[in-house]
């Protein structure tokens, strides 16, 4: 581990380098490095520099507004917030998950698979493929989807169409691509018509072919760069996520499972309504993002990773055949019980993308998605917890309401927050192993961003801010004098100002 | 049947003046003949929106802009690889560039309606200045859509 690099012993005597903001992630974060006279890294931190409370945005609103309202928290994963909120307010109207009408349950799952598919496609093809196809230290002009479109037009087009298909699933199920009102308290407000079902069926076989091809591609990229890809930013950690009762991969609803770095179970099939008994959050003075940890292991050892790598590591199997075959290959490539390579997030993410495509096809052939029994009712309650596996990991929504149905308390733990400590550890690993002692350049610093980007962080979700700041790299000598300064403007132009 | 004119207003209704694009769509929906006009909204522009440009004769993007010089500006768009890759959001010019890359042809005539905005805080309402700017933009776009020809739109551009 590289925790010793969280705080330097004599920071006042060190050079400071700032990567601000981290690019091709959602939101505004920055990395600071403190270097000694020999350019040896003495401190590395990922900071979150803006904060605005989601909870404040939600409190005081009637609970039935939540599924629509929370979609506006984030432009990247609105459906995940929509469904997590819907699961929480199901409980407010007295409907537990097992009592949700089967058609409503399957429609929500279809909606969720569409969301995860489009989000994973965006991340891989748009944000990460430039690094993976052209190299981490390639010229900055190549690190964009435009360069991928030019060099790999067929691949890039598949990425565009995969993303588009996921958006179409969302549109058909919820009525709109965004601001849809598919899920309501106790169920869904519409089912899929035969015409809508047939429209989505037209392309699903092609989508599965492309999704499978993307898994083959990332496997090839990963294995052709061994051992670098297995070592880069790699940290052995605990992993947490939802799981089905039989141990299968689960994205929509299940119990909480956590495993340690050796693959041993820390907790299993835990009712997420009691998450407060298992997960706590701590704060640090140098960042606005909290640090969640598993209570049973304590603050120092209880931090964990969530998201695709955690889910594929944690599950015993995947119920769709091609994704399961891909999972077996993925696990076999690593000698240990768990795959700890941070860059393996990409591989795991595309296995999930394939699973989503297969699962969408299964659901489209299920007549329940056209059923008309869509809403259940029960006795009013005053507290509800909804948890879902969002594209980036486990997402918690927790609400309390008063006798007038007004939200009095809200607590959200978003996926990126759970990965906060891990992202910091990955940054420190890269700083220590790949940057320390070298002259820093923009391509070299992109290595830090590659490590963070593997987590697909949504810093807007984690900190509730919008990201639109330029990147700024400052190099100072031991006396604090600025000796070099690079600025990357929001349009991507680089300028040396020193 | 794809409608020949696309009006694409993007932004987040719950982020103050960022709502200007979607709010202009609300106005068009109530005040314009939509038989040949499709309205589309999203939080931000993305790669797949290039596919929404297919088979259109005119496209109008509508967005809030803190950099807008006048209360609202109307300008033609050209495809550009402008490196707007550092966030999840793309510029209209970059979306057009994606269209050129994947379709191997020029995009349909596209224009941008920028409406001057002040702040985009989560949970904030529309600022009074933005509300006034929106009114002017709505009237301008309504007039544009009454005469949806390339020549007319080119004559109306701000610059």
C-alpha cells in the first residue's frame, strides 16, 4: 500500500505539482503532488474541490417528486438515481421489493440494463479508448473520441450505436430519454407496448455481437500489455456490491456482499435497509468527498471498491451465457482469487455491458414486460432505503418523511464516494511507481488521470458540482517559486505560461 | 417518419439558468406548428446525438451560455474537432464532427441559439435576467420556425 504518501513529513520544503482538473471524468477534481529536490514523490492526493449538498436539494419536497427530481442531480446517470429513489419510496408507500408487481420489477430491470449499457459504452468508447488504443503518454491531440473515429471508424461507430441503443431502451420504457417518469411509488406508470418491444428487438442481436466484440477487444488490449496492465495503479482491496441470493451478478436488487482482498467473505446477503450498521463515513480536512468504510474492519482497513471490478470479483457466476464465459476467462487471467488490477475495471465493465445486452434480449422476449398490473399499494411508512448497482457502483438513497409526506431527511452515498480511498491509493501507486524521480510532463501526468478514469468517477455525483474548469499544472521549486506552468483550457488547447 | 426540422434544447431544469434550452422547447411546443418540427432535449450533448441529425433539412441547437455577447445570439455551426473531450459534455461543433466521421458526409445545416445566462446552481430557479433573455429568444425562434429555409436562417444570424 501507499498510504504513507497521503501526508508528507515536511510539506513546506517540497515542490508542488497540481493536475487541475482531472479530465475526461465527470466533475471537478484535482491531483496534487509534493516532490523533493530529486523529483521523488513525497505526497499524492486526489482532492475534490467543490461541494454542494444533494440532500439540501431534496429536503422539503414531497416524496412522490423524488424519482423525477433526483434525475436532475446528474446528467450522466439520471436513471440510476431515478430507480434508487423509486426503490426507497416504494417502502414509503409500504411496498417491499418482493411485493412489487412482476411486470413492474421486470420493466425497472429493463430500464436499468439500458442505463448501464449506455453508460458503460460512453465510458469505454468515448472516455477511455483513446488511452487504451493510443497509449497513456500519447500526444494529447490523439486522446479523444475524434481520434478514435479517425483511426478506428468501425469501432467508434459501434460505440456510438451501443450508446444510442441504451438510450432508446430508456426512452421506450420511461417515455423519454431524460426526465422520464417510468418508475413511481409502488411500481411503474407504463408497460412496454408490442410496437415498442418489437422496435427494440430489431437491433438487439447486433448489439450483443458488438458488445461481445468489445469484450474481445479489451481482453486483447489488456493481455497484449502484460504485466503493465496488471500492475498499473493496482491495489489489493476489499470489494462490495449487491448480489443475488444464489450468488449471481446483480445490478438491480439484492443483498450486500463484501469480500476481502483474498476473496474471503466479510459479509453476505445483508439487508441494505440496515446499511448504517455496516458502513460508516469519515471526513478528511483536504477534500470535500467522504471516505466510507466497513464498520467491522475499521477506518484503516475497512475501505473498499465498488463498481464493475467489485461486482465481477464478488459474484459467483453470471446468468447470461456469453457474459459468464467472459467472466470465467477474466478470472482465469489472474492467479489470485480476486482481480486487483485497476485497469481491469475496463475489462469488467465490458463484461457487464455484454451481460446487459443479453439480459435486455431475454426481457424483451418476456411477456411480463407488456403486463398491465404495474402498481402495488401498502401501508404508509416514514422511512425508506433504496439501493441499486449504478454503472459506477453501489448507490444508496435513504429518506425520511413526515406526516405530510414531506422529505425531512435524506442521505445519499454515491458510488464514486465509496471508491474515494481506492482512487487516492491508485494515484499514490502511480505517483510512486511511474512518476517519482522523473521530469514531469503532460503526457506523464496523464498516467494519473488514466488511473482515476478507470474508476469512471462521477465527481458531480460525489460532490454535487458541475465540472468545467481548465487543467493547470504548476511546478514550483523548494522555495515556492513558480518555475513552470502549463494550462490546458476548457477547449483542450495547451498553453505554457511560465 | 422523421421530421425535417430538429430543435434540440439541452440543459438541466434544476440548475438555474441551465434550464434555458429545455424551457425554450416548452414555448415552441405551445406556440408553434409541430407538424414538421421535432423537439429533442437532453442534459448535455453526447456522441449519439450525431445520429439525431440524420435526414434533417435544418437543425437548431439551443443552449444557455454565460459567454453569450448579446441577450441571445443566433449563429451557423460548422463541424469542428474542438477537443471538447475533457468532460462528458460535447460542443455542438464536436457533435457535427462526429456526424462527419461516421456518415462520411457533411451534416445538415445546423445553427446555434445561445441564450445569455448568469448562474447554474443546483436547485436554483431561473434568474430574472435569464427570464428576460428567454422571452426574446422565444420570439426570435418562433419567427425562425415560421420560415424554415436555409436562406432565411442565414440572413438572421447575429454575426
